[in-house]
C-alpha cells in the first residue's frame, strides 16, 4: 500500500508505520527511499496535520475503535481523508471453526479465553464518524479468493485468525490443532472440480473526509 501511494502521489511525503520491528525492517529494505517508523497507531500522533491516513487490513487488531477512529480523524488536515479497510469475517466458518476448537478438550484450558477485538457493522462506523466529518462513505464487499485446496486456506489463516491461538501452543500442540482445524475447513469449504476452493472474505471499507 505504501508503494502504491508513493507511485500515485510522487510529490507527496509518505511515511509508513508498524508496531513490528521485523515488518519495518523488511519495508526499509524493500523501499529504502520511503520513511518508516516503528510505532503503535493506537497512540501515534502526527507531527503536523496530514492529508491521508491509510490503514489497510490492520486496525482490526486494535480494540476500542470508538476512541481510535476519532483520534485518527483529529490528525487530519481540513479536507483530509481517513481510508480504512478491515476484514469483516468473524462470522465466517474459518473463524467459527477456530473458536469451536478452542472451546473443546484438550484446548479449552489454554485457548478458551482467546478473543479477537470487537468489530462493528457499517452503521456503527457511520454514526461514529459522521458528526466529525464532512463526508463518510462506508461499504462492505465480499471477495472470493480462489485457493488451491484446503491446505491453502489453513496457511492463509495461520497468519491472521489463527495467530492468537497458535501463539499459546507448542510445536506438537500447534500441529494437532491445525490438523483438527483443517478437518473443519474441509467440511465447511467445498472443493470445485479442479481442486480449487473459493474462499469468501467480507471486508468493510470506511472513507471519512474531515
């Protein structure tokens, strides 16, 4: 996203933020001409009002959007834009299967307390931001990602939905959990004749102009 912004607005000053040292290190190596900072957007403050804040598939990891989103709007210059995309898939089978497994023996003692931060419907974000903004557009789109089999779905969610669960398990436990998860995924997502699985993935978009 940072690279696309820079290409689209070559005269702009663009900075990237991430709370992960590893992610920022990789970004600096790949895009050495762009500034990147290790920072937590939950308490980030812009040194001066900015024209655009873009958060792509990241803010779903943070709690308390009722505080966070107005804070980000306050960092914008007049006429500036907050553009956010977040997955809106907690009700999808990929998440439900993980929650159900975590509540069962032998995982419950370790994993039953794991939750993802709350996500909200489009109307909630509109009502939150409209009093603060000149214009708010909110929409939800379901993408269908063609993946090569059920193992590809497991790999996809290992880096997102499953991370909080896997972080609490050792190597053998992780493998056992993923084996059970894969069986659930195979039952929930049918294969097409060529072995492809179409993974439905709803995403929520918010464009708010100050």
